[in-house]
C-alpha cells in the first residue's frame, strides 16, 4: 500500500526541526505538501506517494500560477522541492519529480515604505495607557527604529536591553548576535512598557514582549499589527514593511550601505540591493531632476 503524504509530511517536519529550521519554515514547507494533497483529493485521486509524479507536479503548479501571485507559487515550489529531495534522501523515491522543472520566476515587486502620516496614524492607534497599548507602541517603534526581523523582535530579552545606552542585543539568522540602536522616543516607549510589564502575569519570563499566553510570537506580532493597521486605516501592514522603511530612511538620510548591512544583519549584498531599491530609485529621481538637462536647451 502506497504511503500517505500526510504521514510523510509528519516525518518531514520532524526532519526539518532536527535540522534546526525555524517553526515558520516548518509551517511554510508543510503548507506546500498539504495544498498538493488537497489538490489530489479534489481531482478524485488518493493523496499518496505514488501520485506524486512529474506530471501531477506540473499540473498542480500550472493551476497555482493561474490563481496566485508568482511569489506564492514560488514559495509552494520551494517547499515541495525540499520535500521531494528529502524523499529521495530517505529512499522513498528514486528521483525527485520536480527535477528539471524550473522554479517560477517571480519578478521582484517594490515594497511600499511607510510614510510619516502612516506612522503617525499607527502611533495614534496605540495612544492608550493600558498594557496592550504600551506594548504595541514599543514593538512598532523598535521595528521602525531598528529594522529588526519579526523573529528578532520576539527574541529580544529584558537582560539584552540597555535603555541608558540606547541599544539592545538581538540574535539573528545563523544564530548571529548583533547590537541594535534606538532613538529617544523608542527608549521612552520601552521604558513605559517595562514599568507595566513588571505587573504582568508572565513578567518572570526572559522574553521582552509578552502576550496573555506568555512570550509574544511572530504570528502574535503580525496579528497585533493587523489590528493596529485596521484602527489606523492602513492596508497590507506586515513586519517587513518596517524593515524596508528602516533601510529606505537610513540610505535617504546619508547612511552608508556597509553600515546598513551590519545594522540589518545581512551577510549578502543581495539583500542590501533588495531592501535599498526604493531609496536608490528616490536618489536617482532626485539626481535626474537636479540636472534639469531638458532645461538647458
């Protein structure tokens, strides 16, 4: 009897966790397997290993491309490719069904940075004095002022924070530790939050940011941002928009790319180019307008 994809999915998830993959990565890769299994079922076919064929994979990806953004299709492709390679390594398959099928080419889309008006609206939405308001304002200011990833925000600890020095230590990708620096208003927001945090039921935890269930999680942060965005009348607000805004503002205000790379925790210039694209476009536009070449004749 052919193995069920659901059972192999569980084994694959255990493998990913053993390899040190983040919980988010385990979920995202698992979604590709689940969606493919659901697609098979909708076709009236059993969600088993013998149905994971090259032809089926091609048809599934083609239908995904008809209904989704290319970036979504690329994410599903990546998860399924990783799963297929694992199946080969575990000798469940002799070859990957995705071998030779190129990943969909998703063109990079510029990420809109947050305007001062957007940020003012967010601050107004967090203007209360209760615990969620103080916490959410502090989280939003750290995201903006320091350009951290959402996982790094959730990894911040009370002991790793030094308000007098205006800095904190974060643990980023590859388990690399780096300092981040913040301005006076972010320091004030954190100070206000910490004073309320002392009376929280989970105040004994190391995690800096707390929810009613314990340490704040990345999904918890995303949920709070959606709530605050709705209150502020904003759409499509996710943690990475703050990271893009941080990079944009840093470069637009004369910051050096090498310094930005260090502050953001990037090991590759590819990420620097991606996140700095909006600032580069703005600088190029300003330079072209200053030249006024058409006004010379």
